[in-house]
C-alpha cells in the first residue's frame, strides 16, 4: 500500500487484511510495554489544516507506539497563515525527510493532490478532506463492529449480513462517505437516514437505501445505528427549521434508544452534540461504542502506518 | 535440481520426541516450562512438543505463539510482512523457562527478533531455543539448545519444512533456490 486516500480504492481483501493487522496491533495496547520497534527511524508528519482532537492524537499515539518520530503541524500558527501554498508546505516536509504525511484539509481532494503532485515522495494518509472521505475512521468503525459481533474470532471475517443505518448530516459527512464504500465492500448493507436537505445530490448510484424516516428505519431492525454529527461549522444555510425539531425527528433520543434491540450497536464518530443528534443516555448506554471507537482507532491507524511504511519493495 | 527429502514423517516425530526428552532432562522435569512457537511453522511444532512433554511427564506444559514480524531488522528492505497473532498462555511468561520453537535456524536474525519481542511481553527466568533443523550460516552469536537435525547446506539452497497442520504432510526437503516440494 503506497497511500490511503479513499476507502473506494480498497477491495474486500485489502480491507480485511488491514483489519487483521489491526487485531495484532490492538494486542499491544494490553501489554506492559505498549511499543513496537517496527517503524524505528521513520518520520510521520501530522499535517492538520483543520481542527481535530481525536484523529490527531490517535495518529500521534499510533506512530509513537510503532517507534516512529512524529512531527505535529497545525495550520494555525504556521506559515500557512502567512499565505504559504500546499505545494511549498509539501516541499518543506519533503526537505525535512518525512516518510509519511497524515493530512487533514478543509478542501476535498487535498490529499490526492499531495499524493499525485510529485512534490513529496512520502506515503499520504487521508485523515479527512472536506466533505469527501475519512478512510481511517471508516476502518475503525468496521473494526469496532467486527469485534462487537465476533470478538476473538474476528480475523479474516467481513461484515456479511450486517445492516447499518447511517443517520443525520450525510451531506457534509466524509465519515459517511468512507463508511458507505468500506462497509458495502465488506458485505454490509447501508441505509442512509436523513432529512432530504442533508442528503447530497446524485446518490442514486450509491450502493445504499435511502430513507427520510428514522423510526421506520429502526423498526426494520438494524445491527448498527451510526449517528452523525450535525456539522454547524460547514452549514451556511438553513437545512432544518431548528435543533429541537431535528432532534425530535432524526435524533437518537431516550425513547428511540429504549425501542432498539438489546444487541443494537450505537456508534458516533465524535465529537458528539449531546442532546442534538444523540442523547446522553444513548451515548453512554452499554450498546454505545463511542469510547471503543477511539481505542480501536489507535490500532487501526497503527496497522495503516505499518502497511504504508514497512517494505522496501512496494506490493 | 529438484528438492530432495531429508526427513520423513517418522524422522520428524522421532526428532521431536528426542527434543522433548532433552528439554525435560536439562530442565529437571516439566515445572516452569512454557513453549512458544514462532509463526508460522514453529507454532504447530510447539504444540506437538508440548503434547510430547505432557505424555512423557504427565504434566500440563503451557504453550503459545510469539510473533516476531514487527521486531525484524529487515522490515524496511523486504516486502511488507503481515504479522501473525501472539498468543501467550494465561499464566504469562514471567519467571518461566521459555523454550522458543522454530522450524529452521539459519542466520539467527529471527531469534534475535524473538528475544526482543519476548522482553516486551514479560520477563522469563531463562530462554532456550529448540529447532527442528539447523542449517548453519549464522550471522549473529546465537546457538540452539535443542536441535532435531543438523543439516549442512549451501547458502543458495532452500530448506523447506512441511507440516501436516499447514501443508498437509510432514517432511523436510532441501533443494536449489525456488524449488518448493
């Protein structure tokens, strides 16, 4: 694997291979010495043009557990605020000798530009680009679902027969897009549930079912209910009348939580707007994997960095 | 040159029985022993050795697997290797006499990696090394404690170990590079 830009590039076998390596990486977290020497002497740059808590810390922990050196870069307080271009930033990182660049950018496609631009030879990992993709989040979601369903027997398995409802702000969500491609190639069925205003144009050829009605969709019985964050920072128009109405029609509130099957997995990529798309009770319920997702994120990102950075001969 | 057989099924069984006796003799019984196989072919060998030990000494010797992939010194040079699971027995390896088990001992680099991997999962009282085949050409100061067969070989030859559990039959063959029995 040279870069990880989109889950669309991953075949079922690729995805299962990454998740299986992540199983091995997850073992390390349970040990006294939480460190592996696999990426000694490699430099990983976290290049973050957008704010992030979880993803940046997660990538940093992942790189450090593999003994790589980590350089954190956030656009605030850097020369980007003086007007430096992506190209010049990339060339600076190349000159420093970065082996991998983990990039988050507000513009969809920025990681692809870095990968194809010829400015830098490093492996590029997309850590979220605009409203396009967030592949490691989808991988950790798939990993979390697989572990909840199969526990210690997860290795080698896909997600066949699993039904996933992705609920909320699909329009602005790169997490939703990455999950749609990944979960369906792993054999799951995906149903998008959102107000019509928060569904993107042109999803007719996406491999998903679409519904505007959350209660009806939950009534069908879903293995997984994945709530998306209402992304107020990307909303420059009125997509729904007000928060209360959104919450009543598309939020996972206490009433809907009580109606869910006992084994239903409740997911949220974070950060959560408690009381808006998900109630506090739902977020902290036994079915909720919110914190597991964060834990698993480190293992999945270790797997991705390892597969990207080891191997002199690229396969 | 086609690969020619060096050990047959009965030879492998005999070698493992002898190693089991040697382990018990040097350890003065089965107490404190833990066998750890190095994936992939060391793992079934460790399991078989544990069964032999249990049969001879009526003990319950714990065994497991120790993956060394992420500790190798050639990760940056070769193709990406996929790690295998490390499965330690429930009692762990602290203060145990760990016997590392592998199929072929060659440069010694795998064992070097295994020693590094071992200290990250616990602190054994002692570490021993059992191999089915020692083909020579060591590149590091590492020496096995228990050997099934010493097999002098040329560097460009290839030693194949086949085991029932993974390959459908028990055999050890030697041939020129690239031939696989």
